[in-house]
C-alpha cells in the first residue's frame, strides 16, 4: 500500500490517500495537490508503420510525464487499423513496447471506419473504444467523403452501441478551396484553405446523421465559434453529441504561424483569437465535454518542409496538464473543471471503470517548457519557451511510482 499524507485534494482539502500497491511506502506530500490520473482520449502514437515519429515506448513516457495514465489511440497508422486482424496485430506490438519501457499504460484503440470493411465493425465491437470517421483527409488515407458510407457508419455505430468519433472537415470543400489558393505557399494559408466553413459543413452533416440514427456522436477537436454554436443548439434539442477541443486550439491561434511556421500546421487548423475565446466560454458553460491533446507528432525535419509537403499535426500529451494548470492560475479554469474534462466526463461517455491511478502536482512550481525535456520521440513542442506555473511531479500507475524529474 502507498500512503500519501498531508496532501491537498483538487477541492483544496488536506487528506490522506491510499493507493493499492505491492510496494509499502509513505509519501509526505505536504504542499502538493492530488489529482486522479488523467485520460487523453485522442492520441496518435504512430504504431505500426510510422515509428520514426513516435512509438509506445516514447509515447507512454510522455503520457506519464503529463500526468496521464490512460490513452485512446487513433487508427490512421500504416497500415490503418480497419480490420480485426490488424487490431490484434496492433495490440501485440503495443503490449511488447509497453513491456520494454516498463510502463503498463492503460489504453484503448479506435477502429477506423472504412467503406470497404464495414463487416469488421461487428467482429471488433467488443475490443474497441469506438469507431473513427474522417470526413476530411488528414494523416493517412481513411477519408470517408460519400454520404452513403457516412449513413452506414452512423447506423452501424448505433447498432453495435459504439461511440462514433468524427473528424469533421468537409473534403469536397477542402479541395474546392485548395484550388482557390493554389498559388499561396505560406503556412498561414492552411487556415484559409481549411476555413471555418469547411468545419461547419461537416459538423452540420454529422449532427443531422446523429439525429437520424440516434448515434452517440463524439465531435473531435472543435476549433471555431460557429461549430460550438451548432453543438450548443443540438444539445438543447436532445441530440446525443459530445464535444472535444484541444490544448492547441485553446492556447494557440493563427498568429502562431509567424514564429512557428510549419510547426503550427495542424488539422483542423489554428483559428482566430475570437475562436479561442469562444472555446473557453464553451468550457465554462458545458458545451465542451472533454479535452484531448490530439498528440500527433512528426519529426522536426518533416515540419520544416515547404507548405504542401509539411505534414499536419503537433505533439501535446506532455504539456496539456501544465497548460491547464497555468490557465487555472490565470483564473481561466478551475481544478474541478480540469478533472471533469480529462477524467470524469470521458469515463461517463465511454462507460469506463475508474482506476486507482493518481498524480501529484506542485501548483507552485514554475518551469520553462523546453524541447530537450519532451519525452516524445519527435523531440519538440510548439510551446517551447513558455514559463508555466503548475506541474505534475509524481505519477502513480497501477501501484507503481514514477518520479518525474
């Protein structure tokens, strides 16, 4: 048993806490705050096929350093996770890599919805956390851009009682706008090509399908005020929809291209400061249900490529909690809300059993974010140079203590 003494809980009370463990240890945590270890419902650990960007050795370490002990991994790997056979193979690789690193991370996997493999959904239904649909192209080739396939995906998700997670960007509109901006080579054009309209068209379509089929719809990485307004109204109408946003859509905006260049390129793209404000408002009023990092690492060499060749995505799992803790000091969010967004709401939506994992946080610790301290294999972060107040210092996973240097 691990006994944690003299620790604040996230509501501000001094408590003693016990964590089941084969190790007998007493931790005097005076001055520290105890959180339940958090969940990241949206990661791309790039295995199999893209391990030069990330694998589960490095991804798990980055998670632990971010106070996260459970992750949901996305299917757009190489090859994509779209069949029962590939799902089994992926789990074997993951388990081997986690054993190598000695971090028994809790994880769940999405199955990619692919118009040629709908028969696989029934076969995999007991082994997956949900079904993932890409309405617009991103990393990989899982885009589902025809209405008949979308109807089938929503119907099958409902039939098999699966959450349907949707990357809501309209592929037809993306291609149309690419042609309009074909002569632009600056990275900021990414936010103009994949503009608000691209997202809104897809969100409207997804909400209509959720109404028809009564599907549990999980809209990923919402980034604009107009999307939020649609979701807010849909919730009032009783649509079973849940909304996620990301740290980069909360803490970065389209001014970041000036300094980050390709490091700021992500799908959906960075938006305006007004959209940042709308997302925070949606967090306060409950329109946004959870925060996922959308941890999508690429190598620094890849991110230096010219626009059109530079891949979209950025790392975020290690910095999500520190960014939110710093926002707490700035009176933007309560500790209770952080735990709801990154733990309890996710458990409720996905019907997860709680675990005993915890993280000890030093709310007074101030530290600069530096690339060299990132545990992700890609070795960089868009937040490098920021000084944040509030950092996880110890994570306890399955009764094992991990001190975070």
